[in-house]
């Protein structure tokens, strides 16, 4: 039987429950980067809100921030749970914005996989 290399457990980067968010402002108090010593990582984002609206990711690198829509640019339905995967590279940071003032029912962001430098 072939040897199976164990996959490391996902690293919890942030978790938030039942928190008010203001429309079109950064949700995370501090933007998230990838673990030290890594060149690329997959972040898995799990979110649910009390009201429907658009969710966007703000990816910053070298002082330039790009905002991209998640869920194919379609509004999320409340209180459904959504999961998104985003790849970050060394030097990138991530924050989230929501298009409506609402309660963030749950937000968990895990670093699922990464590549060492």
C-alpha cells in the first residue's frame, strides 16, 4: 500500500461571530497575509451575514489595493453560509467588504495549504 503524506491541519487566521459591520468598510481589523516563510497560500473564507448584499475581497500588494467581487458579483443570501477560496502570494494582504450594514453571523478564514519559500 502506498504511503500517504499527511496534510497539515488548516491554520485558523481569524474568526468572528455576531459582529456588526458597516457597509463598504473593511471587515477585518487587520488585513491578513500568509504565514512567514511561505511564498503562496490558499485562504478559505467562510461567511454568513444577516442581510443580503455583495461581498468583495480587497487584495493589497506594494501599496496598491484591488477590490474584486466574490460570488460571481451576485449578492449573498441571508443567512446562508458561503465558502470562498483565495490564493495569496508573499507580500499580499487580504481584507473583506460587504455592501450593506449587517450582522456578520460568522467569519472564519483558514490558511488551508501553503508552499514554503
